[in-house]
């Protein structure tokens, strides 16, 4: 540990009895430990992706010390979650005119 690091860790925090002002209580948004431990059942599939996509995910996974398959799975899960929560918009078939 350097002298600089030691000084930073030993700094005393001074607390005061100042008024806090307007306080906004926000809902607890963190998942519970049970939700973090929960592992959804996976279904193995065969999927052909472009070489460019695989190279991208492999490169990013390496930078973040994770598996590229896991990144792809999380991306798809996030997409599905966002679509499930989004208000339903008319599909292309809804926009067809009646004959």
C-alpha cells in the first residue's frame, strides 16, 4: 500500500446535523437474493449467426471476462423483457386495408 492510498483510507468523515431538505423515497429496485440465485431452465438450440456478430460478442466477452454465449443469451432475454413490458403497437397485418 502506498502512502497516498494510506492517507486516503484514514481520512475522517465529519457528520453534521444539517437539515436534509426534500427527501424522495424510491422503491426498492434491487432483486432479492432468491431472484439472483434463480437460474432459468435453458433450452439448447442451433442458431446460425453472422461471423461479424460472433466476432463482436467474442471480443466483448473477452474484455469483460465472460462467455460470449452468455452475453448473447442476456441480450435476447433483455429484448424479450423489454418487449413484454412495452405497450402493444399494431403489427404489420393490422395495417392492411380491407379489400
